């Protein structure tokens, strides 16, 4: 990993889906600490771009490269990209009664440790780690014990 490299760099990316070229020589650099918004009308390629970065198999890279922390991710499977922190989330997630946010985060963190050949932690150490992370972003501890995606306010979950 090159510490001077942008967090995400897209170089001359051309990509297609169903034989239709959607992205044509897209270039983008996102450095640490920057916030970028991808905007455009329907059909302009925003979702396609996101799916390509996440490694969706229906999309074909015709040219270019996607670098994450200076390393190409083109040959990585979607789950390998997810271990790096590159994945898609649902805009309107379904509620899952009986599974708390904490359960979900514990499983996700354990899976990442296992996939990256790191020593797995017991439940108490994972709880301590997740609680500290939640505190670092001023997330109320009660959020961890809510059911997954349940009870979001309008600011947490878009409504129609």
C-alpha cells in the first residue's frame, strides 16, 4: 500500500453491461479526507460505476484500472473487495427482526478477521472493539442493541 496514493483512483475506465458501453474513459482521484458526490440524471452511469467498483460480475471492464490505496483491485472478487471496505449497501434496507446491529457487526468483523488470516477474537473483545468504534462516532450504545435496520428515523432511512 502506497501511503501517498489516493484512496481511490479510477484511470481511463471503460466498462459495459449487456454489450452496451456505459462508462467511457472515466477518471477520478479521491484522496484521504476528501468527500465526493457522484451526481447525474437517470441512466448516466452512477449505479453502474458503483457496481463496477464493488466488483459486480455482470459488468465488464473494457479498459482502465481501479486502484485502492495504490493497488489495482480489478482481479479481486466482490467478497475480497468487501474485506477491504469496498461494498454496496441498500438504499432501502429491509428490517431483520431478531438480529441486532451488534450481532451483524460481530459477524462481519469476525468474517473479515478470518478472511484476512488475522487471529479471531472472542465475543467480549469484539464487543469492546465495536463499542469503542461506536463511541468514536458518537453513536448511542442503544443503537447496537436495536434490530438490524429497524426503527430508523427519516434521516437514517429515506421515506417515500
